[in-house]
């Protein structure tokens, strides 16, 4: 198998591109958070009894934290060229991503069962929109992680070629950050 | 730098044309698609004009042809609903599917790597992807014409609740959902292109191509790309929220106590606010209008300096002005909302920023004039278009000042004055600059020159007919004629202005017809045009140092750059006995 | 080829000349101004802008044309090798800054007046409720309080007294509409779920000149010696041609031998044939896209003299006019009681 290599410049370029993508994603989510803040200011009554239970959210926070840890591991190992370990780390990240989605789905199911739909009120409108788009991003991330894991297993990544894993790490970091904000704005404050 | 070079022959036909890795081929894809949408958008405009001049009269030919489909009522007439679909889709197509993709996807893709001295874009894969996403968005919008209830008819601004409540108007059913999906895709594509452009310009400049040596076209694409990366996602978020409202029953933009036409309360949680949509929409769409004009400004700068045979006047000021326009461009969106019910104090702030944005725009205009001062002007076709751009942009920009003054805008808001203003900047401005660009870079793209006689005819007739079409719209606006009226003849006070509508329509038909001259010129010159040398204009940019048409992967050897792109008529050039010296020529001794 | 250049230049000028000519024509085509409170100021701000812009227009376009003529390519001409002129650039940056800052304060003063509280005596408040595709108006009635039984309501018909401040409180039932009276220099969106307000004052009565068959405007004083019919005439529109151009005429209708007429500050009954003028309304336009009927969402505003206004008011109170009452009691009062607070 012909090992693909890249120059440090190319790796830097790819990372730069990813940062631009993240900036753009940040603006996308910022618009939703702004919407949420406006909702909270305009309708404090919607938060009077806290509408969401914290339990599953904390579970998901733990899952997210764990997945960030495995992702960081993947990035490190890919850089060192320990492809097999990287592959394992990537797979774990994907699994944790799926777990995150599963927990979220369970939470959704509970809420929908309790009659809490996007159309119920603006709080739930914001909640479903933000978590929904976060979920969509995680889902896409899981797909990419699976491909990367497969490529890592094939031995694609080595000290001279690892930018796909690097940028995946950046992307995953953004998702974790967005989750922290979601946690703060919907569950805690 | 060891880059893997692919020879074009190693790619099959499919790869080359459907998933091209060559930025130039991606640009061609955009050009062709844009031309088709342009023809469609223009055709819709012709129908609009027919209806406004001859309300209730059957449309010749097409009325009979389309029977009661699309915008027609079966008797060949345009129905009021059909009229709203026409304006909505005309505006949407022209902005999202024609001008933005033409200026960025088309010219940006074609020129950036050539001008910075790179073999391709930073991310060719992303580039090809961006095109297909754009096309998908365009097709979704196009498909909405065929829906049972027709395409969206809430205006290109899609103000809620009209656009959201499906019983408010037929087009706000599935037509609006298609509109949202189409806009989301077009916007996403535009963001992806922006990232690519930024990365390419920031990281892939040839050795010696310092920031101070970039051609203005590339500078303008860089500034534009910031808008595309940072403002477009907000549009994506806004249409997502509207999508949630329409499909999942949320009520971000729907207030409590909203009723439908039968006085029935509209369900959902309520609590939202219609003005939120306007804020989100204009937060993107005002910057979008600068996406439309900045690349045109860059192009005009390149053309004017080249054909004035004189260095661009105030290079640094030109860059600073574009940056200032970008910065201010993010904080003027409220000038579209002066009468919306937004607080008057906020309106005052937006008026201030809006007035100030005239300063950097003025700097650009004065520097172009400065470039022409004591120049040696060759009135080639591209130059004529560039001059028309400057002239028409001034007219459009100056009418913007009237609208920036809040008390005056109260009167002219949502009248034909606004329509006049922005057609001057987008057609008179951006489109004329684009025509200039096509005539200028056509030899590089095809290896042939465009025909001069046909070009002159197109330029002269277009300029004339353009002014005939859009200047009288100022008069209509001052007389108080509202936009988006299926006919203005219902109003008694607008009756005396109706003859202007007839005049405008005749001019518009002439303007439309003139575009066929351009089309003929394109086709003719592609096949029979004079063979073009590598550098037909005696221009300095890197793109002129390689053969025409530009080969795949552009540069055999990555060039080394010694000077800026505007060193016309200088001492170095004189040593070579010419009035130009390419950016990568070794300094003559 | 060289000779052709001349032709090109002619075409160039041709492109710009119509613009310039029209620009000159442009001025003074605003709809007539009947708003005595600030309409004149809007028009003079417009005029000021126009003069400034015309100057810039002539200056820049003139320079463009001139430079192209003066510095066009000739054998032996060499362009000046110059990269700019910092002093000049500072000048043309700073002068616009000063101009525009001045403009800002100029327009802010007027804006604060227009969108601030109406000055002087307590204005007449009229509630406006817009729907697809009609304007609903509500007056507080004799008790001056909204939401009571003596309110009266009209559809598409609004009356105000010349010389009196009027404040509109508007909202919409279904989608956004925009209340636009060109002759009052007034435009304000009516947004569902939200109350917007604006004020204006009209000082001239719109009348139809029966002899010349055109619209004219008079102050109540100017109307004194004139005979103005208040009823018995109807607006007749005739379609002229395929362009949809119509011509309007006021024609007598009915067989009444005498009709109400305003003459020397009193309402008297005179034969229809005596009338010189007919009182007529100015149109209230909807200027925000609101659906299929947007183009025909027209209301009518009557500017009255004190006499005709009180005649109308008494009639409304006597008739207990409550047109389309359910929009008010069923929607406005029920869903937005806060809109009735003073
Ligand atoms: C290419 C697109 C483009 C560009 C460049 C501009 C440029 C400007 N626009 Fe325009 N605008 C639109 C596209 C554009 N606009 C569109 C599409 C709409 C309508 C959207 C809709 O509702 O559908 C719109 C609407 C619009 C409005 C809202 C009107 C309304 O709905 O009521 C306003 C209000 O302030 C405005 C202002 C301006 C100003 C101040 C500029 C300035 O940037 C112009 C600056 C340029 C000059 C002033 C000329 C050159 C300068 C000099 C010669 C120097 C000296 C000048 C002075 C000292 C005054 N525009
Ligand atoms: C870039 C933008 C752009 C362009 C170029 C145009 C071009 C034209 N527009 Fe524009 N217009 C808008 C953007 C644009 N418009 C927008 C945003 C709105 C607001 C919509 C809304 O209110 O929501 C609007 C609204 C609008 C209205 C107001 C409708 C209303 O409010 O009721 C009118 C009315 O006359 C009008 C007329 C025209 C005309 C006659 C042209 C002509 O210049 C068109 C001439 C062009 C052609 C006829 C095409 C010919 C092409 C070929 C023959 C094929 C060859 C081409 C190639 C190979 C490239 N337009
Ligand atoms: Cu109501 Cu337009
Ligand atoms: Cu704007």
C-alpha cells in the first residue's frame, strides 16, 4: 500500500481550513444561542419551574468528556504513527458519539412522552433546535470517525500524514464546546 | 515544495467534468450554470415588466403557451399570485443563483490561483463539492415552480409571518419550504467557497507575492470571503429556524395571538417575534450586497489600472477601504428596518453607520478617478465596461444616501426608489463589472479574443437601455409607487405615473434583447474569435505569463514575484522598452 | 480604428447624459405634501440631500468623462508613473466624513421629531388594525377610552381634522402590513403581536375640482368662499387603454335636488349643480408585501375641516358605527388588552 505523505505546509493549510470552518460553524450556533438568550429575556416565565431534568444531561456530559479524551488520544497516536491505537481511539470516539446520541434520543423520548414538543413553547423550540443541530453534527462526526478509524486501521496515518485526524479533533472539540454551552443555557442557568 | 502533479490526461472525462480538481473547470461549471439561471431570472423580469406596463393584458406567446400553469390564469394573463412568484423568484435567483455564484464561484475560482501563483485551490475536493451543493440548491429552487401551489411568493426577503403561515398565501406552503432548502444549500456552498478562497489566498501565494503585491481582484475576494464565512452561517441558521417553524411547529417568528384570514387563532406556542427574522435575515443579507459589489470593485480596479497604463492610485487606501466596508458592513443591517417598528434610537445608530459606509466607498471612487488622472487610456471593451461600472455604481451609491437618512427613507422605503437603487448597484455595478471581466479574461479562458463590434454594440445598447429601465424608477419611487404591486393602477394617485411604467418596460425589453448580442458574441468568439496571445492586453498579472488558454495546473514552474501588479509606465518597464512589466520578470538591469 | 473611438466617447456620454438630464428632472416629483407638522422638513431634507448628491454626481461623472477625454491614448503619450497622493487621499476621506457627520445630525433632529411624542395638545388617537386586505380603524368615542361600548369602528375609512395632531396605534392580525400615506410622509409597519405608533398632522383638505377634473388641496380658510359638496357625487374610473391607465372623474349620482355642501364655514343644503368642488379622500396604501391582495389594500383618509369633522363624528356616534366589530372585540381586545392602555 502506497503511503500518502504530506508536507508540514499542507498539514498547516488543512488545519487553517478547519479553523475557518469552525469559525463559520461558531457563527451558525451563535445565531441559535442568541435566539435562546432573547427567548429567556423575553419569556422568563418559561423557565420558572425548570423545564428539563439534569440527570441525562449530566450522563451525556460525561460521555462527551470521555469522547474528547479518546479523540485527543487518537490525535496523539496518529501523530506518532501508532495507527492501530489511533484506530481504536477513533472507534471508541465514534461509539461514545453514538452513545451520546442514544442518551439524547432517550431524553427526547421522555420529553415527547411528557407532551413536550418543539411546538410546546419557545423554550422547547430553542431546545430542540439547538440539541437537534448538535445531534446532527455528532451524527455526521460519527460517520467521519468511522471512515477515519477504518483508514487508521489500514495504516494510513503516520508522522508524515495525519491531518485528517487532527482536523477531526478540532471538529470534535467544537461539538464538545457547543454541548457545554447547551448544558449551561438549558439545564443549569 | 513537492506537490503531486496530476496531468489532465490522467483524469477521465467523468473526473474532469463532474468532479474536476482543476479550479478553472469548476469556474466554467459556475459560468455555464449562472448563465442559465441568469436567462431564467431575466425572463421572469421581462414578465414582471409586461405586467407592470400592461396589467391585465395577455402576455404574447408565453401566455398562450403556458395556459394556466405557473404564473398564468388560463387567459394568458399574469395572476396577482403569479406576479408575486415572479418577483420573489426573480430576486432570489438573481441574488443567490446568479450574482453571488458568478462573482465568487465563477471569477473567484478562476482567478485566485492564477493571480496568487498557485497550481490550484487549497482544497480542490471542497471546491467541486461546493459547486454541486450550489447546483442542488438551484435545482430545488427551480423545482418549486412546478409545485401545485407554486413557488414562494413572500419576496426574496421572506418576511414572517407571511412566509410562514401556509394559509396566508398559497406560496407559503411547500413553495416556501423548497425556498428554505434551496437557500440553505446555496448559502452552505457559498461558505465552503469562502473558506477555500481564504485558505488559498492566505497560504498558497507564490514566493514574493506579499500582501502588498496582490492584485485587487484577489484582495476583494479575500475580503468577500470573510463575509461568506462569517455572515452566511447566520443566514443558514435563520432559514433553519424558519424551517423549524414551518415543519416542526415551533414559533420563533410567530407572535402570540396570530390569526389567519378566517380569524382563527394560529396554533403553536406563540411568543416569537416577526422582527427577529428581519434582524437575522438582514444580518446576512446586508453583507450579501457587499459580497455582490466588492469583487466587482476588485475587478474594476484591475481593469482600470491596466487600461489606464498607470499604477493603481492609492493601493493601500483601496485595501483599507474594502476592509472598512467589510467592518461597517456588519453593523448597518438595520437600515432595511427603519419603519419596521424597531426602536427609533436603534434606527439612529444604524443611520450613522450607514452614512459612514459612504466614506470608504467614496475613497474607492476617487482613487479610480485618481488612476485615470494623467493616464494613457485605452478604451478597449473591458475598459468600457469598467468605466460604466464606476459611473453606474456612483449613481446607485448616491441614491443609497437618501435611504440612509431615516426621515427620507420613511417615505421611499418599499417604493421603486429602492428598486432603482439596488438595480444600479447590482446590474449597473456588479453585472457591468462582470461583463468587463468576461471580455478581459476571455482570451485567457479560451485562447480567443471576443469580437469588438458585437461587444461595442452590447455595451452601448446595454448601458443606454439600462439607464432607460432603471432611472425612471427613481421617479416612480418619489411619486410613491410601492414595490411588489401586481399592478399600480389600482391607486388613483399612481395613475399619472403609469406612462413611466410603459417607458421602463420598453427599455427593459431592449435591455433583455441586448443580452442576446452578448450571447451571440460568446458563441461566435468561442469558435471564430481571433487567436489570443498569452498577454493580449500588455498586463502585469501572473495569469498573463502563462499561455492562453491557461493550461491545467497553470504554472509549469511556480513563479517568483518581484513587484506589485500595477507597475505600468514605470522606470523598470521603460528599461524593457514597454509600458508594462510582469510581476515575475526579473528586475532588468 | 482611432476614429471609432470618438464614436465610443459619444456613446459613453450618451449613457451618462440621460442620467444627468433625468437627475435634474428628478427633483420635485414627490407626492404633494399635506403634513404640516414635519412634511415640509422631510421635503427640505430631501432637497438638501438632492443638492449635495447632484453636486457629487456632476463632479464625479464629469471628472470621469473629462479624464477619459483628456487622457485618452495618443501616440507618444505616456502615463504618469504615480502610486498615489496621500494628501489628496486624506482630503477626500475627511471631507465626506465631515459632510456625512453633518448630515447625520441634520437627519437625527428630524427623526427625533417624527418618531418622538407628538408635540402640543394631546393628539387624537386612532387605532389601526390591519388584516389581509383591509384597514380597520377605531376611535375612542365620546369617553376617550378604548375598549368601551361607545367606541366606533370603520373599515378602510379614516377621518382626521385639519391642523390636529393624530397619533396612530397600529398592529396587524395576520401578517405584516405597512400604513403608508404618501401625502403625510408617513409610513409605519403594522406588525402582528406588536404595537407601533407614529403621528402626523394634515392641514389641507383634498378636493376634486369639478371644472378641471383634477385633485386640489386647500386649507380650511381657503375653502371658505368655495362650495364643496360632501355627498351626492361619486368617483368614476374609466379604463383608458390596455396599459391599464385610468382616468377619474367625480360625477353626480342620485336624484336628490339638494345635497350637503360646505360653504362659508357652514354646512348648507344646495343643489348639486352649485358645487365647485367635491371633498375627496387621499389614499392610504399598504406598502409591505402582505399576500395576493397587497396591490389593492387601499384605505381612504379624509382630511376634514372642523365643520365636516364634527358632522362625521356625530354621525358615527349616532349610528353607533361598529363595522366588523369582531376584529376588535374578538381579537384586539382579547389577545392584546395592553394595546388599549394610554
Ligand atoms: C451591490 C449591492 C449594494 C450596494 C453596494 C449598496 C450600497 C449601499 N446601500 Fe443598498 N441595497 C441593496 C444593494 C446594495 N446597496 C439592495 C439589494 C437593497 C434592497 C433589498 C430589498 O429590500 O430588497 C438595498 C437597500 C438599501 C437600503 C434600505 C432601503 C429601504 O428598504 O428602505 C438602504 C438604506 O440605508 C441602503 C443604503 C445603501 C448605502 C448607504 C450604500 C453605500 O454603500 C453606497 C456608498 C457609495 C456612494 C455614496 C457613492 C460613491 C461615493 C462618493 C462619490 C463619495 C462621496 C459621497 C458622499 C459624501 C455622500 N440600501
Ligand atoms: C443581481 C440582481 C438583479 C438583476 C441583474 C436584476 C435584473 C432585472 N430586474 Fe430585478 N430585482 C432583483 C435583483 C436583480 N434584478 C431583486 C433582489 C429584486 C427584489 C425582489 C423582491 O422584491 O423580493 C428585484 C425586483 C425587480 C423589480 C420589482 C418588482 C416588484 O417589486 O414588484 C423589477 C421591476 O421592474 C425588476 C426588473 C428587472 C429587470 C428588467 C432586470 C433586467 O436587467 C434583466 C435583463 C436580463 C435578461 C433579460 C437576461 C438575458 C439573458 C440572456 C438572454 C441569456 C444570456 C446570458 C448569458 C450567457 C450570461 N426587478
Ligand atoms: Cu397589506 Cu400589503
Ligand atoms: Cu443594506
